[in-house]
C-alpha cells in the first residue's frame, strides 16, 4: 500500500488506531477517552501475534526499561527522603496505571513498525492529525464557554464512591478548560478532551506536525482544513498559557527550517519563513501578544517546578539511586515551611508529589537513574538514527519527537500523548530504509535459553545487595511529638516570630545537640548528632516531631527524650526572658503614661476657659481636645496596667510532650538494597545471556527455527572427509539455485570460509543463461555458523532492497572440520 492511499473503511487494516483516534469526540462524551487506547491495544496485540514481529536496533533498550520498571513494585512502600512517611495500597494502582501506558505505547510502536504492508504511513499520520483537529476544536470551545462541563456516561454508570474519586474524575469527567488566576485575573486555559491544560499542551505539540504534513498532501478538503484551522488554533495555543508547548513549537519550527534548508528545498524553506513571520507579526499586533508577555512575566510555577525536580533527584540519589521508588510520593510540608499543608483556605499550599511536573523527573524518581537512562536513551537513539531521512512524514515524526524531548523536563506523558509519541517513533523506523529490523524473538530467545544464567546472576545480585546492607548501620528511629504553646514570646520586642520552622532551628541548636550527644555518648558531638536528628511537623498544627536515630534502641529513646526536654527547657528560658523583658517594658511604659496623665490633667484643670475666654470660639475647642487626650491616656494606662498585672500572674508554658516515644526500625533499606542488587544482577544476566548466546547459538540442523526470519532451508551440502563438497549434493544445490531465477546473487556468511567456497562454486555453476536481474537472493551458511552473522546478512540484504528467499546449509562436523583444515589450510 502506498502512502497516497488512505482507506477509510472502519474495519480496514489498522482499524484499532482508526477507532481510537477518529472516535475521540465520542469517547470524550462517554468518559472513555483515556480508556479507549488500552482497549485498542487488544486487537493490535491479536494482529501482531499472527505475524513475525520485527523490531529495530535499540529496541532491546526499551525492553530493558520495561523490565527495570517492574522492579519498582518492591520499593513502592519505601519512604523517600523529604517525603511524608506512610504506606498505601493505592500506590500499586498508580504503578499499574503508569505501567499500562508504557505497555500501550510499546504495542502502538510495534503495530506501527510491523503493519507497513497493510497500513499506510500517510493514514497513520492523518489519524494523528485528526487528533490535533479535535484538540484545537476543544481548545476553541474552552475559550468560548470555559465553564462548560457535564457528567459523562461512564460517570453516570459508575458507583458514586468510584466516580467521585479525584483521580477517576480526571479520567471520566468532561470539561473544556481550567480557570486559573495566577496572572492576576481569571483566564481560561483550554484542556478538552483532557482534564488538565498541560496534558492538552504536550498532546497538541506532538500532533501538530502530523496535521500540517499529512493533511496538506493532495489537493483535497484536508488542505483547506489546514489553511483555515491552523490560524484558528493559534488562539487556544496562546490561551493555554503553556510555556512548555510554546517552547516546543519554537524548537520544532527551527528543526523543520534547518531540515528543509539542508535538503535544498528552497521554495518550502521560503514559504516556511514567510508563515513564521506572518504568525509572529499577528501575535505582536494582536492582544495575543500581550497575553504571551503577561505569561512570560508571571513565572508563578518556576520556583515550584525547580524545587520539585531538584528534590526528586536528591531524594533518588540519597535513598534509591538505581531503582527509584516505583511511584510518586507526597512532599513533607512545602518548600517554604515544614508545617504548611493544604487547607480549606489554601487548597494549593501543598506542592504536587515528587515524581510529577515532568516526564524526566517521573522516570528518575520512579525508576532510578538507570531506568531514566534507558528511557531517554531509547527515544534519543531512535531519533538520531532517523536524521538522514527527510520525507515529509519522516520530518513530521522527527518534529513530534523533538516536542517530546524538549518538554520532557516540564510535562509528563502518562496519558494518550505517549501513544502519539511512540507512534511517531514507529514512523521513524518504517520510513527509514536503513533501519535494521530483527525478529522480536531474537531479543527474547537468548534470555530464555540462558534462564539459569539469568536467575543465578539475579540471585547473586540480590545476595550482594543484602551483604552490602549488612555492612550498613540500621538504626532505630525514636520519635517524640511536642505540642507547642503560643506563648507571649511573640509579643517580645525583636523576638523570633513563632513558626514551626524557627522552632525546628531552635530544636537543632547547638545547645540541644550537645545535650543529646552527651546523653547518648556520641563521640562526634554536635556535628554527628545533627546528622541523626530529623525535625518534622504535622501540617497546619503546632505539633513538632523530633526523631533521633541510633543503632541502640535505648540510646535512640534517650536521645529523643533528651532532645525534646532540652529543647523545651531552652524554649522555657527564652520565653521567661522574653516575658520578663516585656513586663519591664510595660512597667516603663506604664510609668510614662502615668506622668503624661498627670501633666495633661494639670493642664486641663488650669486652662479651663472662664469669663470672656469662654465666649471665644477657639478656646472651648482646644479645651475639648485636651479633655479627649486625657481620656485616651487614662484608658491606655488602664489597659497597660491590666496587661502588666496579667504578666505578673501568668506562668510561662513552653509546650508539652504530645505522646510517648514511638520506636521503629525501618525495613526500607533492605527492600532498596535487595531490589537494587537483584535488578542489577538481572541486568548483568541479560547482557551475559545475549553475549554468550551469540557464541553458543549455532544453526545446527534446524536453522529456520533458530533464525526465525521466515527463510526456509532450501538445500544442504555435505563436506567430505577430504574437505571438498559432495558432488551430487553440490549439483543439487545448483539446481535449487536455478529454480529461484531471476536471482540477484548468492550471499555467504563471510565468517565461514566453507560457506564462501560454496557460494563461489555455485556462482560459477550459474554463469551463463541464468537471469541475474531479480531481487531474490540465497544465503549460504554452515551448520556451525552462529545465528547472529546470518541475521546480520539478512538485514544487509533487505536494506539493499533484496529479498532473501532461502538458505543453503553446509553440514559441518568436527571430523570434516579437521579434514578441511588440513587440506585447505582454512578455518570454518
């Protein structure tokens, strides 16, 4: 099927993708927009199982990533540094949901690569382009009626307890925009058919290249859709306020311009530049330009994103650098205070979980640095392998990949966008004639054949991790909570403001640390003690938690108690000092007020107007003002006297222990070390299996099964004891070769001189009337040849546009090898 063909039958080849993309409006109304991509994977898998699945070079990296992610199951309940401790079964659901999207993207990628004969590249690209049409339409709708939302069919059918869940609501509840006011005024941010504007942004950036490239092809109504729709799409693109998407669009435009310039298509280059200039001019002279400037001048999320990404990397490095934590974790407090959390008055005071706000940070936190390297490495590898090709659809797929890479630090793609991105990667493969495809089984069979090696190295890795953990200190954690009183400390002149952050600094002051070190016998003193104390707080309360770590249980308890007691003593002394200073200041102020009252009272008594002065209009006014001042001074004097008396009677309360010491000994390090060791061992086992299988994987007597290339064995030639070929079998092999004419040639495995000899003899035998103009070729190998060079020979032939139709096999044995070596002086 050519790219110009675009079948429209619903159940034509490729119908799962057609239904998933074309039916987006229906799935959105039904509440199935996110689910339909999972459902579409079922028929895609069925169709893939009915054929030999081929994969490109580098796909093993992605398979390793999928395996590596599974290791996160064992660390889902591990507490990460700087996060709220706790466990929850919901983490398994979240893990499964994210892994499901990775699998859906994988299936879509394989489907795109392997359905080339049945499903045209143009049709796939146009399906993605239709998604952009739906995104742009939803964006315009979000600007026109931003408050539009309604219950979906799925929302009405699901039980209320499920349908009202926040996460489920984001999947099934249709809304057209998010209303946000971080610019200082309420602005609708288009999101339909997604729940969030950022998801809409990355999906739009990934689909727009396919829309422009595939819908412009041919003089059809689609070209008019591009001419009219692209300018209209500018409004929701700007109105979304998605700086990440804007950056992706700029980088994609630069990439396309450079790509077109390198190919020498000057007309297309000048047309592209003119379009870019016109769009830029329209933005400058229209209100859209002001909106862009407002957004760029209001970087409200920059600090939060930077804090989250930095903490995600730091927590991963400190706690689980190899396998990560499997899923996200809630941050302790926020990045301004250890005690701040979401509340009715401030629902956004809690930051998003670690492992969000960017696909890069998601894979780092959830899968560790190894998983992140595998994820990024696969996408980057496929992108760079395709750069030499410059077909229209290829450039569109490359631009879509650029969008994925540029937005990786700011947008997560655990939603339909990852399917679009991986379909684009699949198009890079199928549009690249130089792509070396191999059977999927060639990656799966080596570990299966060497399963014992893989298991042994996995166990060895786990044992090594356990052994390393045994050398580490596994301390007890003793926690004591303190309920702090809001003492008059805050009323003292120049006193510390009462916040749990300043209290945390007081709780880790040198006085407290020295006392704890002395009570627990820590030789390093305050410096080492500081590393063993952790101060946290309950959100939106005055409860401070002091946790002390020590390998001895009694010492841990003693350290927590001593730390809390010494901190409360220190706080009491500071409060008493502040109260004393306050009382002294009040007494001085009281005396000054008394003197002012006395003086003002004397003036009032002597200056009361009488006689002719009383008839002066100004004198009574002055006297009235003096009387008002005197009344105010007496009232203030009474208040200060009352406050001073209260301070004299008040007993200072610094706070109290909230509960008894709780002691735990975390098993988290065991899970991290065991899982990390096992996964590294598994990684090594898979690499060893791959390397050793290439040496042991000889063709033998059943090469077709080992190669799994769909190339049958069409002839066998034996080697005599003298090292020559059996005459009858050689003649039969020549006859077989003639039956495949027109024949382009006979390709031997160059690592075997016997195979080269047979190819040369057959080539001489075929000289004459044999037609050499065809595309078919025969491969020649020995039964002792490794499978890998034969597969490489197959890929090289197909890359040249040739079709291997059969394999001629030289039956090789130890006895004949010795004879051949002696007679020819060659090695097989």
